[in-house]
């Protein structure tokens, strides 16, 4: 396979619409089914979920068949979207690949690097598309800044918010930080030298807050924070490179960039060499002279639709999707290193007083 354009439109070609199924009729599975039902050159053949009310509701809305067992759906499909809990990703996606079906699996690809390696190896051996749902790669704000980044030196990312009540089988590293891990691996593209991490667990056995420092070969450093116990949602990334800076707000889909003037890039300016009078006169023009920020114009499109179109194009043309199973494997491998660091430091902080399983009965 060769790389394909990240946002190419389905060309249609001479073939019939591709039969696609959705496994999992929860929140994400419902979103996928709705998009696929409206996507051209796609025929949504069915939705599978063990809960009858959920599968019937989605199937009725999207005008397709409902299946209690996803294995009964596979003979009708050329490709599937796997949107089940993370703990079921490996088994479900492996069954699909072994059946000769192309797979789009939501992030993280699996719970462990070993499982991810098995899926990626199977997809390559059977020449099947395995795409991972790292949707932020398709975020229009992120796409807008990518061509403007030079030699990256430092990345600072925060992905925080209130508890979602949707994901309880993995911690915040695999649920939230995994997005930024995939993004920085895609941007830096250098081997990881070392990681350092700390975590806090308050609600159960998984970490609810994690902070990590990642150092890459040749110097780039990434500082990441992920939390699901905050009051307000934050999904931002700041990138320092040799020629300037960029700020991306993934939630608002906005981006700003700053290009350093030549006197900064060349190292000719030395603020410590200025006299008090020169420093005082610099105040009014300091920001506009050295840090001329500008807001980028952001394209308007739906990242989920773009992601699914990319998957369908890869299935139709036999090309690699933007986010391959190998990319999903790399993100999980880095996430595992961060989790290992949390465990090794014995820094997983828990409440001092155990939370009772049930309230005492009134006297």
C-alpha cells in the first residue's frame, strides 16, 4: 500500500457501494452509523450490539439491519467500524480481520502493545486496511498549523475535563492522553529517548489525572497533562519550533501562529544587552515586533466524516489511511511507557480514607 491523501473524497469508481457495518451501538457507534448512512458510495448494511434496544434504535434510524452478534454481521460486510469498549477491541477486531474484513477501530487500538502488534501484523499479512480512530489528526485546526511547523523543539498539551461517565475500563492515559501521544508522534517522528510520568487515582484503580514528560532523540520535548476530574474542558496544544510558535484549540477548532522576526531566529537580539532606556522604549512595540501572532483561517468540515471518508477511500483504492494500525500501535506503546513510569514511581495517589461501597443504614 502507499499513502493516500488525508482528506480525499470518495471517488466512486466503477464499483458498487461498499457494504459497511458498525459493531457497537453506543454513543460513538451511533455517530459512526449516522455518518456512514449518509456517506456516498457506502451502503450501511447493519449495526451489531448485544443490547436489543440500542441496536434496534440505531438500525431503525439508519435504515439498516440489526444484529445481536457481530459475527453474524461480518459475512455481509467488506468493512466494519469497531466502536465497542476498549477491553473488547482486540478480540472483536481480530475476528473481523480473520474473516477478511477491513477494520476501522476506535482509539486506543487495544489495551496493550502486544494486542496491537497482533492486529497490525494480521492486517498486513492479509492485506487488509486497519485504521485507528485518532480523530484529532483530522481536526481542521491541527491540519491548518501542520504545514507551518518547522524544527519542533517543545510541545505542551492539556486535555482535561469533567468525568464523562462513558469510559471506566481504562484510565485517562488511554482515554484522553492517547490523542496527544498520537499527535506528537506524528509531528516529531523521532525515537523516544525517555519518559517521566506521575498519576493520581481517586475514583477507582485507574489513573484519573496524569502528567508526562517525553524526550525525543535530538532534543524535542513534550509535556502532557490529561485529567478527567476537572471543572472545565480544555483541549489545547502549544508548539514551539525554531521559526516560531503555534497554539491549537481542538475543542473550539481555532489556531494561532507566530513567526519570529529574523533578529530572533538568527540570535542577533540580546535583551540583556539593552540599556534601561532602551528597555523602557521597547515596551510599547515588544509584542508586535517579536511575537506577531495571527489567527489562521480554519476550514469548515466534520472531522468524523473526513475520517470515515479516508477509511472508505483506503478500502476502495488499497492505499494506506492517514492513521494506520502501526500508528495506533506506536501510540499504545508510548502510553504503556507512561503507565509503567507511574507504577514504578509508586506515585499513583489514592484517597487517604477509603470510599465506602455503600452508605450506612439510618439508625
